[in-house]
C-alpha cells in the first residue's frame, strides 16, 4: 500500500481563555512556527498544513503563514470535523495526523513511531492519548482518510463536530494506543492560559 500522510495543525486566534496564544514567541519563532518546524523533521510525512478559520480574527495568523511560506487552509470555525474533511478532500491523503496549535512540544520522533505502527499493522486510528501516559501537550492522533469520511457522514452532534475524532474513536475497532512504561500525564506542557507560557518558555530554554 502506498501511503500519503499529511499533518493538519488546527489553529485559530480566537481562543476564549488565551486569544492569540499561537503567535507568542518561543525564542525567535512563534509557537505555530515552532510546531511546524519540529514536525517537519519527520521523513514519513508528505505535507504539513495549518487549518485555520474563515473568521476575520485569523487574518493576522494567515499573514504570518503566508510570510513564512507555510501551507494553510481556511475552513469552518465551529465545525472542525468539516474543516478537516474539506482540507483532506483537497489533498487526498491515505492518513491524517491531528495536532493542536497549542502544543509546541509536538515530537516528530513520537509521530514517526506512530506512523510505523499504522504502516505495519494497517490501523485506522493510532493515538497516544487513549489513555494518556505522555505529558499533556505531546498529544498526537493519526487516522485513515476513510474513517474521516465516515465520521463526516455520520457524526451528528456538536461535540463530535468540534473535536474531530470522538466518532472515529467510538466506532473504530482497528486501533492502537502508544503508551509509556511510566505515566507522565500529570505534567502539562500545553498552553491554555497566559501563565502556561512561563512554564513553556522555561522548559523550551
């Protein structure tokens, strides 16, 4: 089987708790640039796309992505499942990696390990979050395009549409979860609130 794997980083500036957080700087680069740079080290992916929204609030983000020559896509703000589907339909991948824009420590080595599980075992869904053993902020999910198509057709509640993968998780039997021997899930390396940025900056340095 020939694989085409794209990474979709979902990102917007209209966060309720911390608006504009993905444009904060870690060193000389913004958080969104840091995520793209870290994941682009993977040799097993074909493309990274930032999936943002049609909301005018995201114009500043789009301008940055254009300037940095980062591929982006604009879609539905509330129905993130629809945004993923519309983007994936355009690029026609076999599998999609889901990454959140507030996770600057997303790790390409973990991603590559998960992709190899997909390739070796033909899984439709692989994650490291069900249950989590990695620190919060290392979250990665990979799912097949066919499972995304099914979710788009059949998911009918707002929770499924906002969070993309719950329908896939509930209905996919052919799945795998990557775990660590020790549970580090109590540690947070993600950005939900302004105070989280201090932790992220200190850890990054």
